[in-house]
C-alpha cells in the first residue's frame, strides 16, 4: 500500500493527491481499524490496531489472490471517497455562500432573521469599545473591535451566513453576475492567476470541512474520531472565512484593474 501511494504521488498532481487521495486513504484506514476493529470498547487498544494494520500490509511470498483482493477492497473506497469529496465540498460551498436550495429557504430565512436581530452597527460597537477600554476592560474592547471590523466588512446581514454577506457585498460592488466572463477573458495573466489561487483556497477549505464532517460521523463507531472531526471543522471554518475574504478582495482588485483605461499608445515616428 505504501509503495502504491508513493507511485501514485509521482503520477497524480500534488493538489489532487494531497487534498483528496491521501486524506481518503487516511479516512478509510481509520474507519476500517477504528470503526471496524476497535470500536468504543477497545478505542485505545494500540496493540490491536498495530496488529490489524500489520496483517493488512503483510503480503508474504508476493502478491497472492487474497492480497490482491484485500488491496482492491481498500482501494475502491479510497478512490470513491476521493472522487466524492469535490461534490460534497460543492454542496458545503453552496451552503456557506448562502445559496441554499429552495427546500431549505424557510430555515434560511429564520437564520437570517436571527442574524439581523444580533447585528449591531459598527459605529455603536466602536463606541462601546472606547468605553470598555476607558474602564480598563481590554479584553472586551478587543472583542468589540473585532466585531466592529467584521460588521464593516459585510454590512447588515442579508444572508444566512457571513460568507454569503461577504459575497453579496462584492457582487454589489463589482457586478460579478454580468461582468465575470468578461473579466476572465480580458484580464492579464497575473490577475487571473491570483483569482485561480484564491478560488483554489476556497475549494480547499470546503473540502476540509467535508473531511471534518466525515470524521465527526465516524465518531458514532469510534468516538476518538469525533473530537478530531470537530477540531478539524473549527480550523476549516476559520480557513473558509479567510479564503472568502481573500477571494472577495482579489475579485474586487481584479475588477478595479480591468476597469482602468489602458495607457494611450505612444505616437509613432512618421519621419
């Protein structure tokens, strides 16, 4: 299995290998050993886990029929999980961006109304921060400053999620709906590369959230996987917000550069 993964790494692009195939292999191994062998009753039996992994990797006398069958039984779910991740990540990205399907819109409206009720104008938060700092409550003042900064970046909530509010602000400023194709066709190489890199970071964060959900669900059979999935989810959500901010700023900058008039050509010498 190790030799197979090493050979695949040579032939598969690094992004696909590191973000999909390798995490899929790790998840399948953890599911087979933790959920299939250890369970809740022997969750910390390291010796049993080591024995099971060694038995799976041991192929004495070369590749036998049983060894090939075992390899196929592991490779099929690994490849299936690797191919399924982009589709799950696309669904997570749609939910994070506020583009909820019609059958979730009642819940989306409730969440949006709840967010509107909790929203405080940034100027009011700034004044509260000044008063808190004057009273010596530095930690509360820093928290209020962070809330004010987030409120300025998105404005009044108009979506079930913060990411959706940030995307909508960029759409309003740049007219992304009608100008996106023209931007991609007319932009220079550097803006297009920056947009592709920012979008790739957003996709990677969505894929990390999908893996966190998978590990959290695996906790139903092997409970140590649940806290790992929760911690991964918290870190992935932070990465998602950072990538959304980066993608929006990059898009706004690309539209600004694309709207600028090109420099006038230098007069030709007709002598």
